[in-house]
C-alpha cells in the first residue's frame, strides 16, 4: 500500500509539474507567431487570386489599431498615400523597386483617408528584395514597381497613427 501511495504521489507531482511547464511555455493571449514557411505558403495561395492589376492580398490578423496582411504582386500596382496608417513591409521573396516620397500623380480618394494614383512625381527609388524591412509613415506616398517577368511577396503590418 505504501508503494502505491508513493507512486501516486510521485505521479501527481509529475503531472502538476508538467502542466505548469506547459502553461508557462504557451504564449500569452494576443501573441501571434508567423512562421517563415507559413508566410511563404501565401505566395502559392495568393497567386491564383490576383486581380487584373496582378496583385492579391489577404489580411491575416486584425488587432484593432493595427493589422497584418500578406501581398503578392506580379506587376506594378497603384501608388498610394494613407492619412492615418503606417506601413511596415517585410519582403518575403522576389524583388521590386520601391518609390517613397514625392506626390501622387492624378491621385484620387479611394476610401476615406486613402488616395491612389497610377504613379508618383518625384520620390526616392530603391531596390528591395527578400529580407528587407521598410517603414513607411502615414502621409508618405509609396509605390512598388515590379519589372516585367518579376514578382514580389511581402508581409505588411499596418499600424494606425493619430
């Protein structure tokens, strides 16, 4: 009887310790981890969903004052300016030329607080490729130019600014 009680006590300690370790190993509420492989899978998932401008995107998470999305482009899209949203791009694959600054050429309001245009007058051009991270503050014009035959997939964190 003593051996059985000792075994039960030892088992109880083991289960309690294991449960405690598992509880501490879990992420706190609200923590999201995007694995590289998961983000790469979006390229295959988004490619068939491209619109006539050769771009597709999907929101992955919404956190209230910020949200995450993945975009895939196989052609140059529209230039844009957001009044209250900052963009953070993480280039996952491919390459493009990013134009930042300048002014939208023939810009039009597409939704409240956002304008789009075919191109930008002025601005600074720079090549971007896999692994690059770009922070684009609200009110800054930006445009991704994708060369014919090229493509780019990128993770975007959009953060609302006041």
